């Protein structure tokens, strides 16, 4: 089985291959620009994540409220994906990305001057809404430049490169906190964002060579409806939800396990995240090699199996009553490893299943994924409060639910693809 051919800018035109779109140098610059831009969104979370327990103390807020500054940050991005998609089809990817990162820089700066957790939540929501353009446009730009297996490989290289930043950023966040206070991480992100805006203006070329002449909202609505009625697309989106949900929960909840349950300093979360990202990068690099010998579908099944093993190991650690950094760290590293290939392969499979434009399909995919994955992180916080359990238990419960949903949806999507292939093969035989 192989992924269906990708389709681009309008529903009647085939996606440009890497040979016909941009050239080698243009594609390299585009990927480099995407890496630099995505690093900002990573820093906005990873510099801040390990110091959340301290922020709760300083702002006199509950852990659940502080967790919302992470989960709602991701949720806010999903609110505008459906707008960013059409705008990038009409005006181009480049101007939308530059404008959004400029707003991201401003809201990062303003976040450093809040005095209550409610104000911080508001600023993080605005910051996440602006940062959502980067998340959506990455998929659209990569789809503009690459096709089929090249797209999966480009995505895995991109994610591996971006993955180096979270290896050290949590530790830098702790050091900034200890030296200058919790606001320092937001000021650093604001400064770097300003630099990236200038760099994008000079070096990033427009990848969407077939921009719409007008915004036809009726057509946009029909395109989104076409996507939402694609059952395979929806199933694969839920697999992506399970993967991204794990990442958000890791950043929003695990720091409280490290600090409140294990009694360890914030630096230990930074070290755990470094290992987390090493495992994630290795997973992406492994996916890049495995794609040479096995299909995307088989790679997905392999990763889902590893995720199930990791989830079982995590439950065993909780049931034993002997939580340590190693007993919770091992399953987390296994999950990070298998999520690398999943996050590279699933978006390609999902967008290949629809004839909608790159902007519309990536916007709808990320709207579904960000909304539901962020919602899973909110559910984790509510479970902890409602059931009066430790974060480690509420994390395990939420991850188990995500894994079950992801596995069932992966099975349904791949079975549907197999049936579709069998049907086409039968039709070819009859024609023959």
C-alpha cells in the first residue's frame, strides 16, 4: 500500500513535485526558515514549562489554572487555522507568516508584564493564536515543495532539526528564572521573534505559486465540507490528536509530577525533556530510514505498538507505588520515540486522502488536532481535581484514553485504505 498522490492549491490541480517547485536552493531556504520560525513556538513553551510550579507560587494560583497557560496556548492556535488557510491561499504563505510572527513577538513581550494568572492566560491565548500561523503554514509550505514519500522525509528532517531546541531550552528557562525571574523567558522569546521577522522578510520566498484571485467564501465552505465528509481524513486526524495530546500533556502536567510528587528541582524536568527530545529526534531519523524499506502504513502500526508498550510500563510504575524519575522517564522516552514517526507520517497520509487545497487541508487538520489535543490536556487537569488524584495518575488515565482512540482510528483508516486499494484492483481486472 502507498499514500495517494498529493493534490495542491486547487482541488483540480495536482501538487507540484519537488522538481517543478522552487529548486533545491529554494527548498533548502524554505525548510531553514520553517525551522527558525518553529523554534520560536518551541521556545515559548519550553522555556516556560519547567518553571510552572514557581509561577503558581508567585502569582498565587492553583496548578490547574497554571496548566491552562499551556493547554489554552495550544488551543488558541486552532481557533484561527481555518482563517489562516484561506488567507494563505489568497495572499500567499509568506505575508501571513511574517504578520503572525510579528504579533507573536508583541504578545510575548506583553506577557512579561502581567500581574495575575488570569492576565497571563489571556496573553498566552493571544500568543498562541498568533503562533498558530506557523504551525499551519509549515504543513502547507512543505506540501507546496514536496510530494509523496519526499514529503514524509522532509517532514521528518524538519521535525528532527526543530527537536534540537527543546533539548536545552528547558534548562535555559530554569537558568533565566534563577537569574532574572520568570518574566525573562518571555522577553527572550520576544527578542528572538523580532529577529526572525526581519530574517523572513529578507530570505523567505513565496511557495504558493497559484494564489487565488479572490476569497470565495462559498468555495472555502465547500472545501472544508469536502474535508469534513472524508472519513479517512477524520480517522487519521484522531491518530494525530493522540500523538499531539501526549506532547501537550507532557509540557503542562509532568513538571508538577517532577516538583510536587517526586520533590525534585525544576532542572530535572529540563534533563528529562532533553532525553525526551533525543528520543523524538532518533524516532524521526529512524522513520526517515525505515521509509526506504517499508510503507508508511506499516511504519504507523509499528509505532502504535511501541506506544502501547510504553503506556503499559507507565501504569506498572504507578501501580508499584515506587515512582522515580527513571520509572516515569522510561515510558515517556518510549512514547517520544514512537511519536516522532507518527507526527511525520500521519499528516502526509491525512492530507493525501483529500482533494482539497494544501491550505484548506492543513488548516482543517490542525484545527481538529489542536482543539482536541489541547482539550485532552484540559481534561487531564480536570480529572486530577475532580478525582483528587496525583498528576501522575491523571496523566496515565488521559494517555490511555488517547492511545485507545488513536489505535482504533489508525486501524479504521488503514483498513479503509486497504479496501479502497482492493476495489481499485478489482475494477482494473474487470477493465482488463
